C-alpha cells in the first residue's frame, strides 16, 4: 500500500477520462477493493433479479434503496482529482465538518485527511460491504477524523447530523433525494451551511424545488457538480 499524498491525488490532466483512470489506479495502489466488492454485489443481484439492470438491481437487493449495484464502479464514485479541486476551492476551516450523503467507499474522507487533516469527515453509506472496506482503508491511512458509517438515509428514524458542508451525489431515487433536501431545508432555519450537489438528479431538484438554496446566492456551477451557499462567510 502506498502513502497517500497531495501529489498522488492529482491526475495527469483535467479530462474526465484521465481523472477516472487515475482514480481506478489509485484505488488499486491503496488496496481499496472496489472492483471485487462491486462484482460480488452484482453477482448476488443477478441471482435475485436475472432480468434486472443497474437501475433495478440495487433496489431489489437493498429493500427498495437505490444503491446503484451494477453501475460502473468509477461512475459510482467521484474521482479523487475532482474531490481534490473541490476541497481546495472550499478551503474548509479546521474543526468544521463535511458530511457525505451516500459516501460509497469514503474517497472524500481520504482526500480531506491529506489536504485538510483538521476537518471532520462523516460518510454515510447504505451498503455495508462498501462501508467495511472504506473503514479499513481510512484506518490504514491514519484518517483519524474520518468516519464512515452504515446508515439508511431514507429511514424515518434518521436525522441529518449538523455540519458546515454536505456532499450529495444522487445517492438514491429522486424521492429519497427529495426527502434529504427537505431535511436540509428544515435545518437551514437554524444553521448556515453549503451543499455540494453532484449528478443530474440532485442538481435538478435543488434548482427547481429549493429556491432557498439555489436562488438566494448564485451557485458555483462546475461541469459535474454545483456548490450552493446559504452564506458567503463559510
């Protein structure tokens, strides 16, 4: 296993293809067994739903939760280089907290631990196999302020933790993402934060249904994600 450094987080160029290839290679160098685990999940899903697809396998395997089983594992996750650029732009303050909603294998926690080691990371992910593997690699890399927890974001018993930043990447169905955004709207009555939305579903819902987030301050739109701010002082 290699030691993760800021230099290793950079891909050769800014193209998405390069970023994905770099991310896959870095996963392998870190010993993160994404491909193996996703293949095992897919095998289980196909046995249960032979005629399914990546749009239905996750829901069939995980009690109606859209976990994107069968989706390319490099599409499932955000490339390290993109996360590096995002974090360097945000410059989160020491002691602040970033919550990843649908965190996969916890790549964001790895990036934060290198670039901003005094920032707390909390990754919430439904699929236990992903959580267990991500926890292992976070621990091996000494990511002491990074937690990856198995959590059902759609449960009526789940309440979003307080944070300064929320990273949301189309973790489930539109109905589930809508539920999360409604929770964030309620929290916004008492606390200011930023939301980083990645994926068409999350960005579309924010733009069309949540003017409190999309129209108070102009969002920062990038190719694959948007940053929505309730305040400029974070």
